[in-house]
């Protein structure tokens, strides 16, 4: 029973039943999409402590990046001499 056979069988349904089936399938798709949109954002930090830790971590990474760039720059200068 391949998909073409199944599609032909749906086409043989009475118009009212085919319409009801189509509306049901569309409603099911809309409900799934709506449910996925309404899911809570799991990436958002809820507690103030977690937000503060994330902010400090971001600042620390920024400082480390600057320090690393400066160290590499000094190493390049030392190699040129």
C-alpha cells in the first residue's frame, strides 16, 4: 500500500468527509505550530543570580580576550626583533 494508492483513496471519499478530514488535518497542524510557539524560552535566565553570573562571565571572557590579544601582539613584536 504505497502513498499514491492512499492519496487516490482519499480522493474517492465523499466531499463532505474529505472536507472534514482536510479541516482536521489543518487544525492539527495549526495546533502543533501554536504549541511549539507557546513553549517557554529555555535559554532565558530566570533568576537574578543566574543573570548576574552570566553578566560576570561575559565580562570576564571579554577581559581574557583583550589580554590574549595583547599577549599575542607582544609575542609578535618580540619575534620581529
